[in-house]
């Protein structure tokens, strides 16, 4: 573990070690890219699938907030000197594989909010004590909205499972989508994660985060009498 370092402002970041600066930059780019891509391929398209005006209204809010997360992370990146094009999907860092899932139904979107946003909560939680305070503060500002998105998933799950058909279609969506999720946390021997933890930018290993996610996902599935399919863990 390196000597403790705390960077309170973007201006102070200029004097931080190069490895620290690069690590923080990677995280900001990753969040900016994935928040935008997720909003584009899941949240905005889901508005058309939402079955009622109320559901469309809440889905619009989710999409607005996810686009807002991208805007905030990109603004921080610009302040750090990161070129804007590096924070846009298709111009640099590839979006996560979980976004390769082709959204086709409302039930799939509910499954995504129920489970993928639970994974996102874990990622944001791990930044709540980040030694780069601008990123820490952004994570703290983002967390209430991420919790709302996961609750959105729970609320519409509760609605869908009221009928056998609704429960069956939601279970089918979970069976199809859930195998994408464990890899969301990265490989067990990730060099990036080692560097993040070295500088207390992040707190936990990828395997610790993945295990916590599997525990929480199992709990929420059991709560609604749903099941999670078996998946091969990332190496």
C-alpha cells in the first residue's frame, strides 16, 4: 500500500503522482462512456416499451438522470484535461459488455433496472471514500439516483409478478440478461484494480465486489420468488 494521499481539488491533481492521475482518469472516462451508452441503448429506448403513462414518466426520469450522470462525469473529465472525445462511446474506450444485450421488451428493461443498477450501486459505493475528492463528491451526489433506479426495478418487478404471465416473462428476461452481469466487475487479476486500491481510489477487489453483487442479487431475486441462472464467473 502506498503512503496515504488525498487530492481535494482538480487543481491539486496536477501535483499528484502520474500513476494516480492516470488511474483517476481511467475511472472518469469509464463512467462517462458507460453512463451515456447505457442511457442510449437501454433507458431512452425503454420509454417506448413502457406500458402506461405513469411508467413512461418514471422511465423518462431514469433516462434523464442517466444522461445527467454522463454529463457530470464528462464535466469533471474536461476539468481534469481529458479530451471530450475520449468520454464518448465509439471514439475510445469500449462500453461494457453488459450493454451488448439487445433490449426488446419492457420486462427486459425491468430486469435490467432490478439487477444491473444493483451492480452500479456497488460500483458507486466503492467510490464514496475515494481519495480524489471531486470523484468522491460526484459519487455521493449520484448515489440517491442510482438507488431510485434500482427501486424502480423492484417496484415494476412487484407489479409484473402479480400475474403468472408477467412473472414468467420477467423470469425469462432475467435468464437471458443476468449472465452478462458478473463480468461487469472485471477480472480477478485486474492490474487497474490493483492500482485503484493502492491509492485508495477504490476500496475492494473485483472478486469482493462480484461476490457482494451475487449475494445482493440473490436476495432481491428471492424476495420476489424469482431465480438467477447459473453463470460462469470471470477469471
